[in-house]
């Protein structure tokens, strides 16, 4: 039976930060999650993202056979 996990990352707009701060922070955090889940035998099967107000939500969907 397949095992599934969803990881949600949330980033908030910082008014006085570098204009690329969400991209920079999310790249680092997503790579960390990919490394963490791949060591546990999971594969990334899908992603999704949405924004709400000043926040960006990134969803990572993992599967393990």
C-alpha cells in the first residue's frame, strides 16, 4: 500500500526585505524537505502553491511505495 505525506510551507511578504526573499527562502526550505523525504524513501509526486493576503502557501506531495 502506498504511503502519502503532504508538507506545507508558508512564507509572508516582508515589506522591507529583499524583493527575492520568498524565492530565496523557499528554495532553501524546499531543498531541505526534498532531502529529508528522499532519505526516508519518499518521492515528490506533485506540488501546488497559492497566495492569500500577504502569505504564499507551497504544498509538496510525497509518495512512498
